[in-house]
C-alpha cells in the first residue's frame, strides 16, 4: 500500500474542528444512571458535532463532567498541559505531534473516525466527473490534503484534478456561489451547505478512505488526550468516561434527530443541520486493542512513525 507523507508537526485538525463560538459550558441535569465520578472532569472541546457525545455526558452527568468550548487551540493545549483542564478533544494528529515533541500527553479515547465530506457545486455521480477541475482543501499537508491525494492517486486522477487551498468558510463560499468545482468541508459546514441547496455531497471522506485502506472506513480524527502527569490517578475516571461515551454514541446512532435537538442549542446550530451532520459523522469507540490497530494502520498509510506504546499508557 502506498504511503503518503504529512509535513511534521503541522497542526492538522486544529483549524478544522475549532469553531468561532465563545467558550461556554453545557451541563443540564437528568437523573443519574451510574456511579458518580468524584470531582468533575473539565473537558475542552471544539464547538462542532464531533463534541456531541461529550455534550450528552455533560447533560446526563453534570456533577461528573463539564465541557468548555475553545476557540484558541494553542491556549486550550496550554491549559491542559498546565493542569487547568483534565481532557482535550482535538485532532488525533495534533495530539500525536505534541506527544512526539514533548511526551507529555496520553491518548485516552478516539470517538470520531470521520468528520468531513467532498462537496460539489453541481450534482455529479463520480469523482471522475470532476476531471479537469479543482478541489479545495484547507491547507497543504493537512490530513484532508493527504487523504484527498491518496484517494485521487487510488482512482488514477492525480494528474486530472488539481488541489488548491482555502480555509473552510472561504471554500464553502466558493462552492456555494459556483466559483469552485468542489471542496472538502468538515461538519457541520458540509451539512449546512447541503441543506441550503447550494452544494451536493459527492462522498463522505471516510468512504474514500475505505478505498485507500482496503475497506476500513475508520481513521482517527477527533481524540481525547490527557496530561501525562497524574494520569494514573485519573485512570478510573477515564475508564468510566469511555463506558459512558459508548452509550452516548449508541444513543446518537439510535436517534440522531432527538440528540440533534438536545445539543443544537449548545452548538448554536439549527437542529436539522446538527442531525444531518451527526448522521454523516463516523462515531465509534472501539476497544483499546482495536483502536491501537486502527491508529497503527493510519500511521502507516499516512507515512507517520509508528506510535510509541507510551502514547496509550495511563501511567506517568
């Protein structure tokens, strides 16, 4: 399988998943259904649908979890490192790059495995129909750029479709106004544009990734990271968090409309857009062993170094 190389230490999904909403907390009480965690865990997260499972936990267990949205990714990372927050939800490659550079983060869980879509200005049936055109990606060397190049190479379209770069809002405007053939956009931007009728969904990028990887659609997108210092004392809390996240993800799969209505006010996005965005986001929480395998496979295809076992060890 061909490898595709990422530029080292590029902050891959920080711009993609951090939205421009003010920092806020989401905590609405409902009856307890499990043993409470002593002391709330403060989770810093992007204001996007990728945070929906975390918002459900903050709603259901307000004494156990508090979610704050961030707009400044370096500041959020600094708060985690300084011990001002317990967990940071961010792009896997962002946390992995920090781990490689400093070794002070630990991977706790990856609940999001696909969160972007290839959107076109006009309805087309196949990627090949865009031959001779341009697809926008957020920036050179980003995971989306690498994914897109891998998909085009797999289809034999590398020399027939050009990739250009623009931030998500600008790319969405270009496609929506008919000034660009296509762009890869994250949720909920993709669903907002689709519902407006100004763009069409050609594919979710995780479906294209399945072609490249040999059938596996999951690649680590949004992960939870903790500070290594003191992590062994928090391991029981993290274990309970994972159990509850699995239940939340099952709830999203079972009734995305109801979940969309519950989390839409916190995201400041209309419920129909949140619902569609969640239906096109690949949520899952595999076992620890399967997660490591998926991350290793992702690293191999993307040309990253094999993750050190310390990335996953909940010890100092």
